[in-house]
């Protein structure tokens, strides 16, 4: 059986390591501060923000949630960001995406002070990543690297394939793997013979947002498979195709029929068990680490501002 890479365990380790750093900041001046801006009433975004605020409370990070109405304009949101940039008690600013279509999301994200950009999305921080300079890293890719490191999975000299070229996950994940001396290939929708390219990967990172697309023919035997995807599948036919009784997982379909949905990653959950040497489950794999790395970025930003690093 392959090794399951437990993101919950690693998340808890990271949180335990952050607590004395937060205590040191509180003793020197004040606890770190994180402002979260959530526009409108998107249910998924509300869950994400609630989880982030709860984690702040657990760790002793001062959090503040700002809830502009769905009707907010770009200029009004920029004014909120300007105010947060100027506040000495806020070390990190996070604007929950997606934003309403009328809002110029690019202008809003660019307006965040790079020193307070705990998502690691600002072009200045992306440039720091490329150059190997200090600064906040995009949270999900940073979490992937922590998972590999804490499970003792070698990266240097390995062939790594990243499926997906998003600015938030695919590209920074590839860059972080490259910094750890992997030989990296980035795949996308125009990649010719995608399955064959994926099979070259001793480390395979799936971050394309298409449930169960990465089947056994994409996975090199013995590969380490990192599944970034997490899609709420409500199509019973799709769920049945993946978890049908002839694939020996009737419990999943029973759970689907009870709840009306099932969470699914980008990697076929049965094929990955048959082919990989280690893999991240969905749920409980990469997901818990995204918030853990957000907290890490917030604490590091506070330490830099306090002159502790």
C-alpha cells in the first residue's frame, strides 16, 4: 500500500511551531494581525474565511474580518485596502477571491502592500520567488513543499511534473520545486500527449481543477502524487463512474446518496492507490496546509516588521 501524506498532521505540526513565535511577538510588542476582506455572500468563500478566522483564534493571531457588500465598487475596495496598508496593527491583508465581476480584481490585489501580501500573489513577491529572495510564498505551493520535506521525500535530482499553469498554484509550485533542484516540466491544455509527459514524473503535482482527470495511465509506477484539486461533485453519473461497485468502493456511493455530493480531487482516487508510492488524499491532504502556510506568512510578516528577522 502507498504511503498517505497526511496534511492534517503536518498542519498541526506547523501550528505548534508557530505558537512560540507568536508568543515572542506578543511579548515584544503585540500579536500578529491579519485582515481578511470578504465581498458578498459566496458560500464557499464564507467557509474559507470562517476557517481562516478560526485558525487565527486558535493560534493567538489577531484577526479582523471586513465584509463590504456585493455592490462595492473597485474604488471603494481600493480605499479599504489603502486604510489597511496604513494600519500598524495589521501585518497581513488577504482579499478573498473571487471578487464580483464589476470589481477590477487585478487593481485590488496590486494595491496591497507587498510586505502585507500574505497570499504571496503580488508581482513583487512573485519576482522574489523567481529570484530566490525572501518573501511570502503562495500558500498552497508552499504547503506542498512542507509536506514533501516533513515526509522526507527527496526532491533534488527528481523529475517533477506539474499539471496546471495557474499563477496561484501551478507556476509557483514549479518554481519552488526548481529551487529544490528538481527537473521540472509544466503541463497545460496544449501539452501534446499529456499522459506520456505525466508518466515521466517521479513527483506529479495535479492542479488543474478537473475531477479525476489524472487516471492510472498518467501515473508513473512508484510516483509521489500530490493532488491539489478539491471539487464538490454533485453529478451522480460522474461519481458512479469513479466509485461504482465494480471498483469496490460502494461506501463512497452510499455517502453520495446520503449527502448529494462527494469531494473529489484531480487524480482518480482508486488508480492512485494502485500506482503511486505516496499520495495526498482528498480531503485531508493539501487543503489543510493552505491555511497553515497563510498563518506562517502572517507570522513571518509580523516578525519582519518587528525587526525579529
